[in-house]
């Protein structure tokens, strides 16, 4: 009955499973990007440049920098296994 039910439900569940696979793949990619040390360092450099150009205030710089440094510390803790 397992094979028969699989065949019968495939047209209904197939597209759903495909969409779920896409969502899961996108979420995994986004998480890798979010916790990539090189990306975090680049974002810190961009923030500094924006501040130097007067595009963001010192408060904005400090707030964004704190968030990025927290994320960087989290990445390092994850790599250490904790």
C-alpha cells in the first residue's frame, strides 16, 4: 500500500515537497552568508567607509558595528563547538 499511496499522492505532494526543498535550500544559503566571517569583516569595512564619507552617524556606526561584532563572536563560538 505504501507504493500505491506514494503514486496516488505524488501529484499533490510532489510540488509541495519541491517548494519545501527550495525554501530549505534558500534558508541554508542565507544562514551560511549571515555567519560567514569574511562577509562580516567586509560589512564592518563598508560601515567604516560609510562613516568616513558622512553617510552614517557615529551612533549608527556603533550600533551596526556592535551587531556585526556580536555575530562574529557567535560564529567563533560555533566553530569552537559551544
